C-alpha cells in the first residue's frame, strides 16, 4: 500500500499526465483510492479538481475563438444607418416638450427574424427631469416596437453583430452603437 502512493503523487502533481492516470486508479483500485483519501488530507483530490477545472477552462477558451470567427463581418455603416432610419421613421418627439431636449440611450435584444425579444431597457438619459427622461424613453420604446412590424430587415449572416442593440435617441441626431 505504501509503494503505490508515491507513484500516484507524482502522476497527480504533474499537470499534463493527469487525465490518463486519473481514470485508471479510479476504475481498478476504488478501495485504495478511498483509503488514500482517508489517510491523506483532501489536497491531492483538490489539486486534481483544480487541474480538471483548469483543463476544462483551457478547452473552453480554446473553442471560444472559433465561434467568435463565425459571426461574419461587422455591420457596414450603410446597414447600421438603414436600421437607425427604420426606427427613426416611427419616432415622434413633441418639440415643445421638455422631452425634446433629452438624449436617451436604450438597449434591446433582437431575435434572428429582427423582432424585439424581451424588454427594452433604458441605459442612460440626460438633458431633462426624470419625468422628461421617462417620457422620452416611452417615445423611443413605442418607436422601436411600432417600426419592427414583421422584424427589422437586417443581414441574417451578421446576427451575432446585431442581436444586442444599443441605440441613442437624440433630437439633434439619433445614433446607434
């Protein structure tokens, strides 16, 4: 029993060979593994868990760039402008109200068909009282929902680029990020 313990320790301490030695001891000598845990503190299993977590994170991070490469090219300025104009056509601001001086930023998600999914969120607002900012938000919200009809016409191959939208409503010129 004391001879197998030293070989197990170096195998567990080595970060790369762990995946291969780990299944073998668990499958064959389950009783020895249990007595090793009873005889020793939980440090070796914790090291195995940490290394397994590190390996899983490394694998996840290694696979992350591939999906990030798939979203396709970024939206062109013309595509962004067309989307902004589509919303702006439904945006009505009472020029005589305090809300007409408010610059408001909202965020919302779109489904693959270009329809609003979930809530439209107020991200920021300035240039007026809280009541004016709220009135401007409601006006922007109505414009976004009214103009979507059957979904905004956006390039399907660039969905990853436009599924999360942040748009600034400004009476002097609306902007999109």
